């Protein structure tokens, strides 16, 4: 539901007119501008709303006179959604508010009324060409007070730290659950991978237990299982707790890939994998099951309404790698492991370059030199 009394997809020009007719001066959640499509003004308003806790709406093409509003519209250089996306993107507003959207309505003489929905960014402060703005009652102002600017940075830093910590906990929890529920020996190679985002759409806990997310998660998890050479894949066991949803392969499954997936009420997702192998090369694990798992978890984050940036944690345990002639550090009381590898902030895409960097870091953790690409000149 929006401030206009209907859902975003149901918004009409009549609803906007009715909303303005019943409204007074612009409060915290909306701003109306007329006369012309001004690039600098759009960036300023988007930045201000993005730095707020609740975001807001920018109405372009609305004029007020004597307490009465009219929606005459303005001329845009391009289709309003494309023009606004271009103005805000390309470094105009940094970081770009994840989820920003525009609805436009054609008026006479090629003029449009546009409504921009601006979500709050997960990691403030947002800036417009280097200047930080924020929304106060009825107006958007530049942030000049050092203490206020520091508070915005602190909010952003806190969101990043929490996401990083949640990803690490999801990885370790997935590993512990996998180890505790499988009849695999300590010699088998396995990993735990956790991901989390710095921000989510409202009501993340309710979203986790919705039918739509349930269907998305099942589809992604079954796609993961179909990557196993041994088909058909084993039965999927499920478990629901007050704060999580768990899907995993049958616990006595000892052939092919074994998986355990846990999605927590706070949006963090952890996955555990193992196979009855005791020796391999890092590259085959990274470009195989780790790529599959990481890609799947990013898709699930999208279903949960996660916002950029994302963070991930990975830990590998058990088995032997050819590059490792010595004893590995101990994981827990008895299981050898590689040091945990973290990545973030990420933009929600698993790329070849990211996986290659993980491969190199794990190789160095095993005592084998893996050179990083030479820095650009």
C-alpha cells in the first residue's frame, strides 16, 4: 500500500489528484514539483528520500496555487521512467536506491505527470554529485552539520556490519547442522556458505513464510539438486521452526551431493554441501558446488526482497587437497578446515572474477602461491 491509498501497480492519475486535493504542505513522505523536469532537483529529492528511514515519493508535474493542486504535467526529454533512471544513475546519485521505480501518466501536448517511488537505501549516506541531502518536514536540505553526517555514516556502517555478521553465522550454522545430521566421515570434503543483505523489504519475517517465497525456494533448491550427476536426486526433507525454514537431502544419503539449506527469519541464508570424496583441487570445488550454491543463494535473497549490498562467508572443512602437505588448523574439536573467506559488499551477482578471487585466496590458505592480477595502470 502506498500513501495514495492503493498499491503501486494500481496507481492512477485520479488517485494522485484525490491525494493532492486532501493534502496540505508536503510532509516527510512526499514532494511535488512542477514547471519543468530539472535534473539537479530530481537528484536532490531522490537523495534526500533515500537517506530517510522510510523513503518517499516525488511527484513531477504538479503545481500548487492558493492551496489547490493541478496536474498539468511537464515535458520530459525522454520517456519519464527512462529519463529519471538515467538522471539518477550514471553516478548522479550514489549509491543508486535499490528498488527505485517510476510511473508516468500522459497529459495534453506531450506533457507527463511522473511519480517516482524512492526506497530508503540500506547503507546511507546517499549523495548527489558529492553532496548529501536529507528529508526534513516539508523540504529537502543538504547535510552540513558534522554530527548529523556522522549519524548517517554510522547507520550505514551498522547495516554493513550486521549483514557481514549474519552471513558468517549462517555459514557456521549450516556447517554445524550438516555435520550433525550426516553419516559422513570427517575425511569427506564439505563447505558451509552464508549470505545476507544490508537491507530488505519491510516485513522480512512474514515474507519468509509466504507461499510465493516458499515456491521460489523450492524451485531454486530443486535446480541445485538437478546438478548432481546421480539422478534422480534424493528425497527432500523439510523442517519449519519459529524462526527458520530448512530444506535438505535425506539424511542417510551417502552417494552424490548432499545439501542442507536454512533460511532464517532475519533474511540470512546458509547452505552446507558435502560429497564422498577425500581429495580434490580447490578449483573444482569453487567452480562446481560453490558456484552452484552461491548462485542459488543470491536468487533466494532476491525472493526475500534483499537490497544491495550483499555479504557472503565461506568455510571449507574435511578432506585433503593436493596443495596441502601439512595438517590444517582444527575446526571445532576434531575437524580440519580452511580459514573462512568473506566477500562484500557485493551487488548480488556471482561472477567469474569473484569466484577466481576466492579460488586464489583458498590456494594461499593451503600454502600454495596464487598471484593476484596486476593492478591497472
